[in-house]
C-alpha cells in the first residue's frame, strides 16, 4: 500500500491486494513455523525420533539467538516468535543483540561457543566476518540455524538450516511493485532513493542487485 501526495496537495491511495498475495503471506507464515520447529527438533537430537523421545531430548537445551537489530519491528517480532516457539519445546533462549556490528557479533558467537550452548540461531550481520566463528562452532559440534538473512555462497556446510525469505526474490518483488505503483500513478520515469540499512549484510546486497 502506498500513499502519494501530488503537486496539488491531493492524496492518492493506490492499493493492490490479491487472493494470491494473501495466500502467499499465509503460506509463508506456516512455512516459517513448520521449518523452525523442524530445524530445532533435528538440531537438538541430531537424528529423527519418536514424539516422546524427541520431547525428552529437547528439554533444558540452551539456544543462543543473535538478533541484528533489536529496535527493528520486523526482526523483533521474528525473535519473539522464535523464543516462544523454543519455550513450547522446553528450551531456553538467550538473546545477543549485535546492533548491526559485525565485529561484536563475531565475538558474541565465540562467547556462546565457550559457554557451550546447544544451538546457535543467527541473523548474520557481516557476510565475511561471521565465517570464522561459524567454522569454530562447527568444530565444536554446535549446530547452527540461519534466520532471515541468507549466508554467502559456498558456506552451506557451516549451518543446518535457513529459515526466511529468498532475498533475490524479495528484491525482484519490491522492484516490480514500485514500478507498478509508479505506472498506475501516471509516471513513466522516476528518481529512486534506496534506504538500505547496513551494506555489510549479505541480504542488503542481494536485494539491491535484484
């Protein structure tokens, strides 16, 4: 939904909502919940098991969750949902706020490894700086889940699962939506400003390129 103030001061509201869009949002939410539960379950015991054995294995496990921007409404809701989901499985989550600082996040991951957490759930801040501590986490036998922000190519062996959107597809959808809105408002050209957030995040570069 977009609201645009024209030269005359009048406000034009352009809105496009389709059944496909609504269905896609519902399916994405279901996918996230299912993927998160599955990833947590597998990470906690390393192998598939029956319901009773699985629940027993999860009890008391400690998760380190690395939140990139604690003041960001979107990632904050995702973090809260993660913590609640883990709690329902008898697991305790400790949140590390990185404030988009790649060096701080790398240090926090090393601290979590030293504290022997059972699982690391990570929103990567730096595409490069996060690699060395994740190599150390793998060496320590601590499973890793990547949340929201995709890792760089060639690093899939460092984590078990990715829960989130494909950044390239999101960039393409945003670009198309912007073009459609401009066209619907009668414009065939425009100057565009992108407010991207930290460029150290792999997700930002992927969305911009798309």
